């Protein structure tokens, strides 16, 4: 399984990458949301871990861009953020075809593993 991790926080991406490596998952990391969008469009990933709250281009912007290009439905995206989302906001995102689930930071690694393998 090949996983793309898109988060502006390098400490988080380093932790997630090491964890996924240890569990035998191939993974690619980017701390630049614009690069993340490009990689989602050009690459083939079994799953994308996407931070919602990033400067300049947010995860929401990336999702909207993928929707506009009719590419969202082909994805398996797990969104995560430290900011508080309402249940309604989460439900609206999760109902979009291509959005797999939502995890809140700090991410429990056992929950992340269960989400990836589900």
C-alpha cells in the first residue's frame, strides 16, 4: 500500500512516515500543500492523509480543487486537523465520494492504523 502524507508540520509528517515505515507501508511525504495537490493529481496512492488546516492552501482547498477537476471520487482521503470541526462539517466532508474518514489531532497511531487497513 502506498500512502501520501500532506501536512505543513514536519514533526507530524516525520512521525507518521516512521510509523508507516515500521508497519510496512510505502509512503511519500510533502510539507507543501501545493506539492501535495500536484502529487495527488499526478501520482497513484492507495490512501492520502491530508491535513485540513494548512497556510495558503488548505486541505479544503485541495478537496475542492480535486472536485472541480472530477478527481476526488477516485481518491481515498483521510482528513485530519487539530482545529475543532462541528459534527455537521465533518459529516459534509465525509459524505463526499473520495473522502474515507476524519481523524482529529493528536492522531492516535492505533486509530490511524485501523483507518488505513479498514
